C-alpha cells in the first residue's frame, strides 16, 4: 500500500466497492430491468404509476408493504416487492 493509498484510507476517502445492500435504486432497477419485467420504462415511472413518492430504500420502507406488493403484482411480472428486489439484486450481481 502506497503512502497516498494509506492516507486516503485513513481519511475515509478510499474507493469502496459497492455494498449490495446500498446499490442505488436507479442502478438496481435500470431501464433494461424495468423494460424486461414491467410495464414501465424506468423505476421513476413505475413509482409514479403507483402514486408513490419514494426515491430511496428508506423511503420505500416507509410505504405500506401491502400497497407496494399490489402495485408490483399489477405492473410487473413479480408477485411482490421482495421478489422484484431479489431478482434485481441477482441480475445486478451477475453483471458484476
């Protein structure tokens, strides 16, 4: 490890590999994924169709699960949000 790398690491500026639990929703539910599995061209469009105002995982966790599951079942080829999220994680990981 070079001095510069050590310094960056100590300053907390070292490049961190993406944690699968913290991948942005835009990357996870990219246009290719949404086009393949839903009636929406993008994740934003999908959320707008359900009248949801969520852009982050934290905001999504505040949505009543039953409402989100119904929207996923109606607009995608998944039965619920967890199935959709799991599939997106698997597809994203396989690209890695």
